[in-house]
C-alpha cells in the first residue's frame, strides 16, 4: 500500500459557498493544499471563473479538468437545456441530478491526489439540507473512497466538513475559517 503524505490535501472546488468553505477549512487543517475543478459542460459557467478566482485569492494551485463527456449523457437540467426547477422526477430525484457526478469527480480527484502524493481529499458534500442527490451521502462517499483506496493501493482519506451541518451552520463555519 502506498502511504500518501498526511500533510497534503486536495479540495474539489466548484467556486460556490460550500466548496469555498471547505477550501479554507483545509487550509487551516493541512500544510499543503491544492484544488481541482471540473468543467463538465455545466450551464452555470461562472462556477469555473469563481473557482479560479477563489483558488487565486487563497494562493493555491487549481487544476481544471475537462469532462465534456458527462454533458453528452444528458438527462439533467444542470447540463442540458431544461430549466432547473427543483422538480422531483419519477425516480424521486430532482431534475438537476447528474448521475454519478460526485463519484466521477472523486475518482478524478483521487487519481490527481495519487500523482501529487496527497492523502486527503476534501469535498463540500452535505446531506442534512437534503438535495435528493444519492452521491452526496456519507455512506456513498465513504464506500467510494474505500474502493479508490483499494483500486490504487493508497491510503486516501475523505473529508466532508459540511456533511452534517445545516446551511446556517455551514455559514458560521465559513466565517470561522475566513472563507468570507
């Protein structure tokens, strides 16, 4: 098993409030922090600009990975022409659900973290303000990082500092860590 550097962390950064809070949390917790952003054809292109600006302000390196194939799968208001309405579809998921998005992000993040000798992967997933996204649950992400650790024979750890926080609590954390 490859023992990764316990002082290094990679943050999955969308540029929004949650991932920005997680970035500043990671800066407080780890000696070296980098971020990774994904261009998956999302409709809200400003996310990419915001992520780059947040990383620059934090003084860290940010890598943007192109995942254009995700939008080719369609089926979600986040990557299609459909209005983002919050409508619950027949399968019980919101129309903004992109199947497997966080699992794909986590896989790419782990591959990059492996190359950079980074033990910790930080993700802004939160299940208390239920979004209906099954790939935001602690159980899902825990099993995913376990599979990635096995598949790469590396000792990854995932951190989801917002997982059990309400939106109000995550705003308080953002202020505490200096994210805003």
